[in-house]
């Protein structure tokens, strides 16, 4: 689908603006400065196809209901369709000739299955959407991305197998980097460590005896140090106890002496002192409270007698309050009276003026003739009808004048037009020739391409390096298939590698056998091992000597004269027992190692024999593979060594044959195209003759002349149709004007009859205009309102005067009854009486409060007296229980009882602390040990004992550490395994090395072979979109980048740019180059889409912001190539883009300026 015309009738800032597109243009550039409406035109293209959006932002000049777009679109079959799009909830498509609604699906044959969303996503493109869509595509999302990255379907499982082989090989060995996780290096390190252990693991008897003697001596020293530490700790604890207990004993003696000095005291129960003190305090509080209550009673009596009450005014309180309330209303009305009288005078003056304006003699006549409300309403309606009738007459006159002018214009235009036939058949014949120029140019370009391809193929055959070989001879040369040759080459390589592995295995086994033989010779020739009985006898001598010396070592007995000789004998016995045991153990290990080495040598002989057999098999397989390779090329008469050059030759031959077949197919298609071009030229010649154009001859087709001629005929035909439609519309308008004039005449006659009845009753002259009638009606309404207001004001004035006289009488009567002078202002007198009433009420309230206070004080005096008597009784009972103590001595007795209780408590607390210190020791013994010693002596003794304990503890810790070190040395000696274990570890490591080499070779070769096969398959099945995008990207970047590739090694396959055979992700590209990559992908995708479905016009908005001038021209040329499949419209506000398009495309570019 293409736009032939886009009308911005009432949309955004445009009114009646039309954009006409050249159908022959490959590229349309719409250019406008900022604020010129470029973005508006871009949005209008989408709205005219899919409807104006519900909340469109382009209503700032035209209201929603007035928004209107129009367009003429061309379908794939050349059929034109003109329509109008308006802003409505439904029926938004209209016929441009009749404004009649069109079906909602009228555009479906042109839009196909596209909706607004797909149009914006695929065909509507600005820089932001270009970049976001490209990034989403490269990230591997969406249908297009899935199509691109599945260029080689079914390879994921094979690629996963290749990756697994490579991973397994990487776990074994990596020639580029050595890491501790590789199995080969682990086995190699293990072998080196085993050889080092063979040299280091030698066990000597002298070391064993020395370490055991050191351990036993450390054990004896540890036992002695522990016993000394325990004794020092006990002595230090006893000295510390005596030092602390001495002070506590002196405190107990001091408290007992002070308690005896108090003398004899009555034996009272616990809590007596606190209870007695509380009773004395309560008696003192009650006595003070009684004194305060008596003083407050006297003050309350004096305050009650000082209050005087006005009983006369209180008896008339209701009448005084009523007068005061009336005073406020009367005073307010009296103040308002002058204003009301002035208002009445103003109303009478206004009524006099109204009567004069209406032509009446006076106000009384005016008031007597006031019209009723229905009559006024009828008159107002009559005035409105007169006004409407006058406006209708003016509008009718204007319409008649406009109709006459429009009719004259249409008749003059119709006279200048002659008869025009319908150009639809010519348009259909022209549409049937759509693409004829492209077919002619394609035929010429195809001839040139095929000639160049034939020359290139001949050159490729020469570069094969086989003298006398031609393209046709190469096509029938009996060569083997590439897959068979590759399989056989792999077999040759594998058999050679297998033979090399067998050689390496034989050499390694021979080296292992040589090492085992040397070790066997070194161990052979040893002596005889000591018997078990000899070992037991040596140990019995050693143990007997130790039993004699053990009590001495543990401190259980003193040293004797014979102990020194026994200790020397023990040293000899220890050495003899260890030597016999070491000799037996060493000889046992030697015999076991000799037996194992013999078994290993026999096993190595067997393995060497088997390896020799496998070597023979490998030689036979290698010879057979080489013979099969030679036989592959026997039929062709050629010969090649078994290497990659032969495979490369076969691949080149296969590619040349495929190119030759493709060239033959293109030649057949060229013949078909030649026939189609000949038919097109015949049809064009006939059409030019029917249009009155010059004969075609041998000149190019020049379809633009034919399209211009057909469009001229279509415009003339549309003009004739438009004139006929305008004449019909003017006839309808004339009939409507005549009908409106008759209606106005009838309405005017009815109004004149009603005015003759109504206007005289309102003092309005007959024939008065509507404005005069409205003015008179306004005066009558003002008179009615003012008359009613005057009557109300005069009634209020009379009422105020009556109320004032009545109030003055009531106030004078109250003044006489209360003893006041009734003369003077009644308002001031009423205010005075109210003030006197308030003062009397306050005095009455104070008198009542004084009476209440006096009663409360008298009750408080009685209660305080009773409380004091109860406190006296309680204190007397307590003195009696203490032995009839006199009142003045009772407080002293309580103080002595309190002091005795405190002394007894402190003494008891000291005794408890002394018992806690002793912790089971005899307190009497502690008391005896401290007797006669002062604190300084006891403290010095405790300090000496603590220092001795610290020294003993340090000696104990040192002995424990030395014993632990000796035991650790013995355990380390026991953990040493010896040279036999190290030799076995070396053999195990050598076997692991051989196994790792075999695993690496198998997995590495399998991964390499699968990787090469996957690459060849992907190259042969590359997605056409990627191929086209790669070509477009190379064009856009002027050859700086070779194309686009797919990275299948990532977790998700992704697209990127290629340069010199290397893959570069988008993150490594500049901003402009990335935009060019995205544009290449988008153009390739649209071209592919256009081959499968109906394409819509491609709208591009300022895509070249990040392009330089050279790449901008390249981008415009690429879009022009896309213009062969669908219409391409580029919006820009840069003038240099339009200039570059004209410079690069010439007549194939249409430039429109907003």
C-alpha cells in the first residue's frame, strides 16, 4: 500500500494542507523546520489509517468534533481508494464526494492484518524506536530474533555435545594455561611429590630412642610440677583467708561491746519501735490539725457577717431582665429609624421619575395602573419574538446574497469545463504495468551480473591449480564427496595419532620397569630380622628397670644409692629395646617392598606385551587408511596428500559447481524476464497512443509521463463531478431560503396582531421597536418592586415609633417601684436597673458561699477533736505495754531500743560473712590463728604465699608444654609411612598421567571435529535476513565493516558486527555505527516481510542524527532500495538530508517542504 495523497484538513496546526506524493519516487523526504508540523504530519499518517486517537494531543487549534484528515491510497493491485477520517466514536470513515459513512473495514484490503501497534513497531521508526528495537532484537527477544538466531535449526543438541567434549577435555589439560584443577597436572604433581617422599621417608632408631626418652622425662617433670603447684595454692588460700577474717572478727567484738554498754532494756516484740514512733507522729499531726480548724472557723464567721443583700431588686428580677432585653431591640430600632425614613423618600422620588418616563401624571396614577405579572411576561415574550424575527430577516437577506454569488461562481466554472470521460479503465491499465521500469532495469542488470559471474567462475577454475581444467570439464569430473573425504581424512589422522599414543605408552611402561628394577636391586641383599622373642626380652629388661625407678619419678619415695646405676642401666635398656624393634620393623618393610616390586615388574612385562600388540594393530590401521585415501582420487586422475589442502580443493570445486548451476538457473529466469519486458513495452506503447502521447519507439519506458497524463484526466474528471455536486447543493439551498422567507412573513403578521392588544395597556406606543418595548417593561418591573418596598418601609417606621413609647412607660413604672427617679432617658434607666440587679445577685451568692464555708469549718473542728483524742489513747496504750514509761521519757527509751536492734543486726551479718569465708574450716581455728597478729603481718604473709603460688603455677605450665611437645613429636614419628607407600603413590600417579592423556586426546579431537562441522552447516544455511542485513550494513558503513554475524557460543545466540573475520558485540560499537547496524536489520526485516505480506508505507523520523554526511547518503540509498518494495517517507528538520537525497537519488527522490 502507498499514499498518493495525505490531506491535513483540520489537524494539529494545519488547515486544508495537502501532501501529494509522486508514485514514481523511490524516496520521499518531508522537510520542515522546528515547529513547522513535521511531527504532526508523521502522526497524521497513522491516524488517517487507523483512526484518530481518543485523547489526541492535536486538538489545540481544532476541536475534537472538527478534526478531519483525508487520504488517497493505492493498493498492491494499483487500485486507488479515497476517504476522509474524522474524530468520532463510530463511523469515522466518510466518502469524500457525499460525506456518507463508509464501512469500518473499508481499508482492510489495503492494510491487510496490520493494526496500529504493528504499524508503529515495524513501519513507523524514529531514532529512539530504532535503537530500542535493535537492542531488543540483539538481546534475543521476539519473533524476528528467533528467526535470525535459528539459522541452523537442529544444531543445538550437536553444539551441546561439542561443548561437553570441549569441557571434558578442558578438565584434563589446557596447553595455554596450567591450573591446579586439571587432572593431568594433578597426576604430574602427585608423581613429583611421590618421588620426593621416596627420598625423604627414612626412619632412624636413634631418633625414636631420643624422642621417647624426652617424653618420659617430660612426664615425670610434669607430675612433680603439678604437685608443687597444688601445695602452693593451698598455702596461698589459707594466708588470704586469715588476712580477710581478722577484720571481720574485730567488727564482731566491737558490736558486742557497744550492745553491753546500753544496759537493761525491756523485751519488746519486733516492730514495736516503729509502731510507737508512728503513734507519736499521729498525735502531733492531729493536735496541729485541730488548731488550724479552729482558726479557719473564726475567719469564716467574720466573712459571713460582712456581706449585705439588696432584697427589693431581687424580687423584681424577672421584670428588670425583660426590660433590659427590650432595651436592646428598642435602641437598635431607634438608631435605624433615620435610615428607613431616608429610604422611603428615595423610593417616592424614583417612582416619580418612572411615572414621568412612562408619560404618567404622578406616582398615584402609576401605582393605580401597575400591570399584573402575566401581562408583563406576555409582553416580554412578545419583545423576544420581535427580536428573533428581525435577526431572522437579516440572516435570510445575507443567505440570499451568498447564494447568488456562489451560483454565479459555479456556473462560470462549469462553463470552462468540457465533457470528460471516466479515466478508470486507463488507470487500471496503468496499474497493471506497475513495476515495468523495474523489470526492464532488472533485465539489463541481470545480463551484466550473469556475464560478470561467468568471468568470475572461469577465474576460480584457473585458481584451482589444475592445468587444462575448464568449467564444463570440472562439472563432470568424478571427484569424491567432501563428507567422505573428510571422514577418511579423520580416519588417517586418528590412526596416526593412535600409533603415536601407543609409542608414548610403550616408552612410559619401559621407563616404569627400569625404575622398578633399580629399586629392587637397591633393596635386595639385606640381613636377617630379629625374632619376636628377642624383641620381647629386650622390652622386659627395660620395663623391670622402669618399675624400680617409677616411685622415685612420681615423688613417692626418696632417692637411694642404687638409683643412679639403675637409671644408667635404664638408658641402655631403652636403646637396646628400640634398636631391636626398629630392626625388625625395617626388615619387615624391606621384604614387603621386594615382594611388591616383583609383582609390579611382572605386571609391566604383561602391559608392555599388550602395548606392542596394540602398536601393530595401529600400524595396520594407518596403512589401510592411507591406501583408502589414495583410492578416493583414482577415478579423477588426480592425487593429493592426506591433509587439509585436499579438503579445501573439494570444497572449492563443490562451490564452483553450485555457482555454475545457479548461473544456469539465472539465465533461464532471464529469458522469462525478457519475454515479460517485451510484453510490457507493447502494453505501454498502446497506452501512450490512447493517451495521445508520443510513440515509444526504442526509448526507455518513461512511466512517469503516462502517470502524469492519467492523473490529469483524473483531476479533470473529479472537477466535473465536484461542479455537478455543487449545483445540486445550491438548488437545495435556494429552496430552503424561499421556505424560510415565507415562515418569517407569517410570523411577523401574527406579532403585529398581538402587539395591538398588549402594548396600549402598558403605555407603549404602537409600532415601537423591540428595544423600546424592553425598556418600558423594565420600568414597569422597577415600579412594581419599588412600590412594594415603599409600603414595607413605611409600615416598619410606624411600628418602631409605637414600640418606643410602650418601652418608656414600662421603665418608668419599674423605677418608681425600686425607689429610682423615673425621669430621664428610658434606655439609660433600664441599663442602670440591670446593673443594680447583677450587683444584688453577686452579693446574694457571696452570702450563701460564706454560710456554706462556715458550716464546713465547724464540722472540720469536730472531726479534728475526735482524731486528737484517738491519738492520745493509742500513745497511752503503748507506754503501758513498755512498763508504764513516763510520757517525757518514752522517746528516749525508743531511741535505745532502736540502737540495740541495729547493733545486733550488724554483729549477726559479720558472723555470716565469717562463716562464708571459712567454707567449712573451723572458725575457732581461724580465730586462734589470727590472735596476736596485726593486719600488716597477716597481709605480708598472704603476699609471700601468693608469690610462691605464682612461681609454682608458671613452673607447672612450662612442664605441661614440654610434655605436650614431646608427645607431639612421638605422634609425628608414628604417622610417617615410609618409602614403600611413596613408591606405590609414584606408580599410581604414572598410571593417572597415561589415562589423562588418553582422555584429553579423545575429547579434544571430537570437539574440534564437531565444531568444524557445525561451522560449515551454519555457513550453508544462513538466514536470508542476516545475509541481506550484512550486505546493507556493509553499504551503510562504506565497507568499514564487512557484515553481520551470529555468536552461537554465548548462552543465548546474539547478533553483532564483523570486521576482518572477528565478531564485535554492539557494546563495542560507536553510537552511530550501532544505529547503522540497527537500521540494516530493520530494512532487511521489512524487505523479508514485504515478500510475505502486504507492506505499509515506511515512515522514518530523523534517523540520520548520528550519521556523518557520507553515511547519510548511503542510508538514503539503502532506503531507496527498500522503496522498490514499499513506499518510503523520511521526515527531517535538517535541510542537508533533503539535499543529500537529491544528490544521491536524483529524479528517484521527491522533496516536500512544510
